[in-house]
């Protein structure tokens, strides 16, 4: 029985040679473009929400920022090459040769998902965002820019980002209050 190590898992998921244009387009849409729905959804939720939901959106955004910073620190301290650097599989999506662990795209989805799960107003976003993160991670492995462990590493990084955001919540309350107050003033002027 073959051990399912990172390279073997990658070879099982990575797209074969001669990928059809439709499959390439669909996988690219998932891997690259799906993430752009996040800021759109957050802006819509911000505009439609009340002060409490806006506060939670800021908390979710803070969790993403912490998780991405932790991911960058991890990549700096323990740089892991991407599959193309090791000449493994087929790379259908161009990417720089920066370290691949953890996947930034998946880190964004999963840190938002976990932060949403502990919120009041956006808890229903949690599981769909976790699922979307998994789909994005799969597509990035399929297209050859990440190993499966790069995707898996995004989950603990997201967890730490959410915990860090929760710890920073109280010290940042004055800043959050100023942001919310400024938005309310701008919204009142616009009316």
C-alpha cells in the first residue's frame, strides 16, 4: 500500500496533460476568481447591516489579516517550494516562485469561515465559506500551484488568526468605534 504523502496526493489531484479548455476555464475560475466574491459580499453586508453586524465584519476582516500575517511568517520561517519548482505535475496556472505553504487563498476563505462561525450575524456564512475554501484549494492543486498540504496548512493558520483577532478585540474597541462612527457620519451626509 502506497503511503499518501504530499507528493503522491498532489499527483492524484493534479490535472492531466492536455486539459480541455472548458475544464481549464472552470478550474481557473475557482482558483483565481472566486475569491473576488468575498469583498463584494462583505461590502454588501456592510452597507445593509447595522452597527453590530459591521463590528462583526471588522472582526472577521481582522481575523483574515492576522491569518495572512501568520501565514507569511510561517512561509518565511519554513519556506516550502511549489510543485513547479520541483518539476512535479502539470502547472496550468502561472504563479511566482514564492513559498506555497500555506495557501493564501484558502487561508482567506477559512479564516473568514471560522470568524463567521463565532459571530452572531454571520454564522450561516461559516460552513459555505469552509466548503468554498476546500473547492478553491482543490482547484489550486488541480492546476499545479499548490501541494495538498499547502491547502491543509491553511486551517490551523486560520484558527490562530481567528484566536488572535479575538484576543485583540478588546484593545481595538476604540479604533473600531471610530471606524463605525466615521461610517455613520458619512452615511448621514450621503442621505
